[in-house]
């Protein structure tokens, strides 16, 4: 059996904030959105975001997207 593709579903309590994080900081495009979920894509990578629902209750651990810091400059790999 050959697997060609995997699309993870990430659960979030802040759908709008999570979409903004993946879109604005990581360069994903929101390609589909409906009530309670969204599908994002960048190049050949696709992921889905979903709010808790009757099938998947709220998560206990939550990390707001605005609390994550991503450096915008590249590291100089040749020096210590």
C-alpha cells in the first residue's frame, strides 16, 4: 500500500487566530472555510483546523498563536 498524501486536522479553540498565524506568519492560504473548520494550503502541504465539536470536545491545552515568536531573520550558519 502506497500512501500519497496526509492531511492532519489540528484542533484549536481560536479558529480565527490559528488561521491568522498560519496565513500571516507561515505563508499558508485559507482555501476553504465553513462553520467551525478551515482548510489551509502552502505549496504541497495541506492542513485542516477545527474548533471543538460534539465529536471532539474542547482541548485542555491551548497555546494562543500570538504567544509564539518566530524570528524573521535567518541565522548565520558559518559563525559561532
